[in-house]
């Protein structure tokens, strides 16, 4: 295995990028262009799209694109290897020593337009210590897809006058964890309130309003936070009927839940007050709220100043097209932008080259080896010299939206000549001599078994499957082969 790992490291060190696209790889292990995200952002030029690929790892510290004093002209795309394993984290709150502003207690801050992130965890781990932000968006038209935004109090703040789109994300916190004045749509997200008696949203005054006389419901629509087709829930430790959909931080606040599934942990009152009178001008509304089984929720006990929307108001004013256009002169169509390209096809191995067919609209391709991200290319081939295992490809759109994986291919050559001396008896792999180690994968590259210092491997649990086996003897010789377990 040491020989195999050495080849792998040498290969990674040889990664290079074409000059006409701006690609950077961040790795905490030293096998990228930079070891932290801030350094990669700082290297990006202005006014052209730059793609930052982040390998699995935990990256501690504050990261910012631009600043409160000076907005940035950088067009940044962040792509993580895996949402659960690429963690950008910080642990300060407004009550920490030396912290005098919420910006100093924020993990990731964006003062730039047209930001895109996918497969990233944004975390503030300060816990129940006061205001502690994981994310602050102060630039217009930010998009987050398949991300995890987690903290305790004030997890995600958005600046008034900026638009954002959050798709297929998990947003988590306990107190006012989605707050301030942005114009945001959350589509198909999981919203996780982690404390009994907690509050999901705390909107301030909305940037845009639909007049009362224009709505079928007969209310002013405050265009603040909109949750569509989301699941609203908490962990088992959170009591039933205990947390709130939101409370108004300021006058003229707005939050809407449309076609959402609510756990029984949501208070039957739905909403709570904040201050003595802000609720009087708040627009806290729902449409077609359901329980987790899809059964309509009983909303008869909601606070009197919340409303159940008419369908025509949902259709006419809360669609993305209408919502993002109100009071803005520039078009923002994140739903279309987030549509993924087709996955690469006809993936094959020819000698030392991994090859595939071009995907229409792709600006580049990510290459994975045994479920690990190993490189980026604009070409339709990738040198895999020294590697033998499972390879998969993803295509990226111009914004950086990832396609699904291609069908995996196995880069194992001369299988018969590489076989170690073994026999398969009653689903038990018996070697003639003791092996130093072995790893077994399925055809998708998922590791199923790892074992050291053995002469037999019991494979009964993998009956009727094709396995990929890699063995290392005590001389350091690596052998890889396919095996069908009958």
C-alpha cells in the first residue's frame, strides 16, 4: 500500500491547469495550489469567473471575498469534494475576547456579486455563546447548492438589498438563525432548529413590498425570506410544539413558508413577537403547510396577525421571476442557473489515459479516483499513470454547477498476470502466503472491507457481487484484480 500511495502523491503533484481558465485547488494536505481558501480567493483576478476546488478537510479561520469597506469584483465559484467533509469553520462569537462586531464573529463573508458555492459546509462552532455567524452575504445574487450552513445563534445573515438562492441545503441553528434583510428563496432545503423554544427566522424590514390592494389575501406582502418545498424539523431532543417559524426583528418584516413540511415540533402558534410592536407590520404567511407525512397542518391556532395565503398571491408574487424582479433592475434567474449539465458518457481507459465524450456546455471536468477528487481538466482525457482503481467524472457548467457522476470505470489492466496466488473456497479467499494488507471495493469505488496481516478473507457477506480487490504482500508488491463471489 505504501508503493500505491507514493504513486498517488506524485501524480497529484503533477496537476496543472490551462492558462485561459482560472482554476485553483485547495488542500489541507499540501497536494493543491493552496492550503487555505482565503489564499486561493486572494489569487483570483477581478471580473472573470474563477473556480476554487476544495479537497476534503477542515479549514479553520475567517474567510472573506472583499470587505465591508470595499466590495470585491471577483467572480468566485467554490466547489467542495464532499459537502460533509469540506468544512470551513470558525469559533468566535460577539461575546469572545476582542470581538466588537458581528463581522469579526463570522466564518465566511461575501462582499461580491454572483457568488456560487456547492458541496461546502459553512460552520460557526462557538455554540450557545451569543451572536456567531457561519455565513454573511453582503453581495447581490449569491447561490448555494447542496451546502450545509450551521451554527447556533444568527447562523446566516443576509444584507438588505441583496438577493440569494439556497437550493438543496441544510440550514441549522437555534436562535434567529436566518436573519436580517436579504431577499432570499430557500428551495427544497432542510431547516433544522436545534433548540426547544428556538426561532428560525428574524427578518428586518423588507427591501420590497407588494401593496395590500394588489393581493387577493388582502395584506401587504413583505418580500423577505421565502421557503418553498422545505422540511422544517428538529432533532429528537427538541420538544413538540416548541419552536417558532419566525419573529420580526424590525418593522415591515416578511417571511413565507410555501408547500413546506413541518414537524410537530413547530409551535401551533407558528410565530412569535420580538419587541412590543414590530409584529403589527409583519408579513408572516404560509401556504399549504403539511406535516411530515404530507397531511395538511391545522393552522387554526396560529397567531392572529399571521395569514394563510391565497394561491393567486403565491403564483403572482412569490414565484422566483416575480420575487427577484421587484425593486431590482438586473435579472436574476437562479433556478435556471442551477440546472446541472448531463453527466459525461462513454468513459473509457486507453493505455494511461482516461477518456470521455464532451458534454455540451461544460467548461471543465472533475476527475475522481476511488471516490477521491484528484484533478480538473478542460480536455476530454486525463493521465492516470500509476493509478489503478475506480474512476468517475463530473462536468461543470460555466457557473460551476456539478453534473451527476459518470458511470464508473475500472482502471485495472492485465488482471490475470497480476493475480496473487490464492483460491476461493466456499466464499472464503485463501492465500498461499500471508498478506500485509487488503482493501475491497464495490464497482462504484465504495470501500467495503479493509484488513491487515491475514491469509484468509471471508467474503460471504458479498455473495453474488463483483468485487475489486487490492492486496499488498510483505515485499510491498501491490496486486489488483476483479473477483466474482458466487
